[in-house]
C-alpha cells in the first residue's frame, strides 16, 4: 500500500510548475505525494518532455481534436487507471469536463497567475492575465492556488502570495516574477491538501518578504499564512 497521495498533472505548455512538483515530491523533498501521471493537451510540449526525463507515465489528450464525450471518458479512464488521488492543473488550457470535476471534488487544484478573485474567469489565462493587470494600473498582482469547481477560477482559495507590479513592467517581466512564486506555492498547496488539517507549520520565524525586491516567498512564510479548504487528508491506496 502506498503512503503517498498519487498526483496527476494536466499541462498545456513548458511544464515549469510540473517540474516544481517533480522536484519536491519525486526527488525526495517530501513523501506526502508523488506525481504518477502527466497529461498533455497536445504533443511536443515541454511538460511531456519533463515527464519522460523523470520516468513518469504520460499521454496526450487533446479535447478539441477528440470531441467532448471522448475526451471526458479518456480523461476519467486515465485518472482511474493510475489510481489518482489529486489532480493538479498546471497551465492547463482546456475545460475539464464537469463529470471529472465532480468526481474529484475537493481533490482538484489549479494555479492561477493573479490574486483571485481579481483577474480571473473565462479567457483570463497566461499572458492575458498579466496584460490585464498592467492595463488596470494595479500595483500588486500575485499567484493563487485554488480548488477547482464548475466555474472558472471560483473554487476555494488554498494559498496566495503577492507579487509587485513595478514601474515599466511588461507583461513578460511581470509573468516571470509571478511564475517564480507559482513554483513555490503550488507544491506547498498540494502538500497542504493531501495532509488535510495536518499542515506542517515551520517553527522558525519566517524570512521577511520584501514586496518590491523579493522574487518569491520563503516556505515558512507561506505555511504560516496558508488556508486549507479541504475536508481531511488525502491518502494513497
């Protein structure tokens, strides 16, 4: 019987957030979870290459090419085949079928490149988000890890961390700073979800976070401010 939660990662791009999860859970950083399956929305993306290098089973499921019913069934079957406990959307750009969302209620996590509920919803993904943040004149953006429900970006928030919007920022510059924070909070949010109420709290004082200068927060700071919206720990079978 495995003692770790079995994680599937759905990705549509380069897979840097997937790599952050691999580094924490498949390389000895934490025994709480393990990435056991990677699903890419199209062939040839970086996320699939990262899965191959890490020896993680991977497959391509392109919902636009397959059609809604075939995609729903194939995704559900893949998750069941690999006995997945937690699904993580890491730059996934296709709509997850409602039936799959319902099956993994409270066990599906997404990372969004803004401080929800601001700059979320249909069409708000990737560089679209950062363009909208800069155009709005906002001084602070950030990253959010949240549970997935039937509506875009409206599930319960698990963790957030701010990122400054600096004078002269381009969308690409802001995106790079936000992504650095995503790489930190997403693995910690996964660990918080799989451990349920038993989130490890670091006893040492958190490292001070300079909103302007710091590219990413300290783990201790995140764990002290994280909220967990789960119903209990997720354990592997």
